[in-house]
């Protein structure tokens, strides 16, 4: 059982840091470079970073990175990131290091500096935790950054995440057209976001009052989560919605869940199908009339999402084991007895 889920609102600075750096869908590698520069400053105990120093160090990170490998820094095969273009111009002799630093200062930070603290879709979650900004002038680094523990380990995590993103971008680039047409299909079928709170009592009834992801009691801290990321499916259909702790929801972010959660979702949906709730009909019309068809349709969406966002699974919070989750076992037993 995962005890960290009980600490639903007591995040440490390290938790915030890891949520920012390690979770969520990164469209490019900018956050990793900025995180690396911030950790250098934390190690050196600097409380301020001028825009010039920031630009120079940020550029050096990309120069080092792209010197030894030329892995893509974002998903689209026909594009380069700003930093890839600047580094390419230095390598081609079109730009000196010094003029490149100025270009970085002018062009590279409009996304990453304001959005660094965003987790998932939540821009308020950790806002200003690790620095505050006078855009174009300086970053003021906070005590939360300067007092982060295990900076060496955090640095290794950033480096590992950076490599993982590059690996995912390689896969995405080779699948790019397919991934895009899948996103388009879901986008066309999509509709506006609805308030999800009214679904909570209903879902809770089929979820035994426990968090879908960790199996611990839910209490008052309930989030409605899209198992397959909403940013791909673009809908709020009940067959894809579960209840979870905010902590578990944050850990999962927009990532693809492991297979066992799909098996569990199929079982949860069959649990609803075994009742007389009016939404039973909605699930049948979305997924199919028989358990076999429904499982197949859900699997089909899961496979599509894999193609659309790349394969980077989330298997649950640390220590979560589906085979010792009583709710999971009960659902699977029910399903097998049908
Ligand atoms: Zn949980």
C-alpha cells in the first residue's frame, strides 16, 4: 500500500521539483535545460541569476548536449527548436558564441521561464516556488530552490528525463503523421469540457470509495481523472473517468498508464454495466454491446494513445502493486466470474 497518498496536500519542495521536472507531457526539452541550470545555481548557493548568465549557461547546456548526440529536442520531424537552430548556426560558423548568447537571451525564454512551474495543466500549482522573474533582467532564486536536498541525484533525474524525452521524440518523429491523424480524429469527435464534479457520487459507488490508482481510501480529496489523457481523447466520457487522490492524479499527470490500469478500467466499466444506472447505455453505445466488444474498443483507444503520445508508462505510485490492491482483485474476480 502506498502511504504517500495519505499526505495528499503536504508536498515537500522536492515533491514539487520532481512533479515539475519528471511528470507531464513535455513538448520539447526546454524544461530540462532550465532545470539543469537552476540546480547548478542551487549547488553554488546563488540567489540571483542575471539574464546574461542565464542565457550563457542555458546555451552551454544545449551545446554540450548536441555536441555528442543529435537527438531531436521536440516531436515534429519538419521542425527544429530555437535552441537547435542556434546551436546549428554556431556549428556552421554563422554565429559566434557571444552573439548566440544574445540571441538566446532575446528568443529562447518566452515559453520556458513563465511555464516552468506548470504541472500538467495546472499553472498555479507550484507557481514561483523555485524562482521569481523580472523578465529580460533576472531570476531571483528562492530558498526552496537553494535548500533542495540531494542536488546530485536530482541532477541525474533531470538528465535521465532529458534522454527519455529525446528517445520519445525519436519514436514520435518516425510515427509523426500517424500520431497527428489520430489526434485529428479525436479532435473532430470532441466536445467542450464539462464540469466533472457531478460524476463523483456516481463513480464513487462503482469504485468502493477508494482511489483508482493506489487503492487507498479517498476521503474528501477527490479528483476526477481521465485514465487515457484528455488531451488526446478530447472527451469526458464516463468509461474513461475514474476518481483518484489529487496526489495520485498529479503523479500520473498526462502520462499513459500501464496495462494493469487498463485491465482495471475495463473491469470497473463492467461493474457499471452490471447495474441499472442510466449511464450504462452511454457506455454500451460508446464501447459496444458485449463485454468482449467493450474491452476491444477500450484497448483500441489505448493503442491509439500510445501512438499519439509515445510510450512512456506510468505504473502507479511508488510501491503500488496491483496484485495486493483488494479493490483491483475484487473487480477482476467479478469480471472472470461473468
Ligand atoms: Zn491514491
